[in-house]
C-alpha cells in the first residue's frame, strides 16, 4: 500500500469504526447494521480508540499528501475535522462536533483523492522510456553546480546548496527545483 492513500483509507476506516459504535454514534448505527458491523458491539470501548487512532492517521496522511501536492484546502479540512473530533472527545462531548469532524475528514480525503487521480507525477513511470535520473543543479545565489539524483515518482520542492547552504525553492510555474535550476527536468516532467 502506498503512503499517499493513508488519509483516504484511514478516513473510510474511521467512518467504519464509528459505525461499529451505535451507542456513541447513533446516526451511524444504520450504516453499521447495514454493513454487518454489529458483531463489534461487545468491543465498542475498544472501537472508540480505534476510531481516534484512525482520525490521527487521516491527519498524518493529509500532511504527507500536502507535502507532495501542496494543496492547502484538504489539509485544512482534515486538520479542522481532527481538531473537532478530539475537542469533542477530550474537552466537551458534543455529538454534532464529532459528526461535523467526520464529514470534514471525508471531504478532505475526497479532495486529495481527486487531486491524485489528475496528478501525472503520482502515476508510475514506465521504465521502458529513457528517463534521465540525474541533473546538474546550479545555485542561483553562489553559482555552485552539483550533480544530484532525482526521485522517479515525485518532485523535490526544497534543495539546500552544498556550498552556500541557502534553501532553493521552485520558481513560479515550475513543479520542483530541478525544473527551475537543473540541467534536466524532473522525471515526471520528462514523462509528460
């Protein structure tokens, strides 16, 4: 399983874990019964902790997805959803906060899923195509040139110059530092 699917799988898992706890989530009891999750009723106390762990995994997965795609809205939705759920469990229990938080988690995971469907760099690059995996990157601050290896499936958003120690970021319109300062574009760009 790829780590980019962590927030999506955890969001669905959180919904299923919540559906397995009819006493805590009566609105989801119908979903749990329809899916045959009533056998988990004796473990309802444990399922609450599973639910909270999955909520935390959704948030961690959304951070990973943000680092790859730089989309703020799904990250904010997942952060707000996680916060609402943990506030409702540990500060003041209000069922509507948990339902709202769960809805935000599912919405954030869905938006990340839509982005990953459209993202060309998330798709694997066939090895039959001759993809160049190294590029000479030139620091715009000091002019130092160094040959670096590039990742096959992702773009590199930050690069520290070995000489002057400045952090390089992509120019506007470029997906990564290799596309901005390298002699060869990154592998996802070479594929397209």
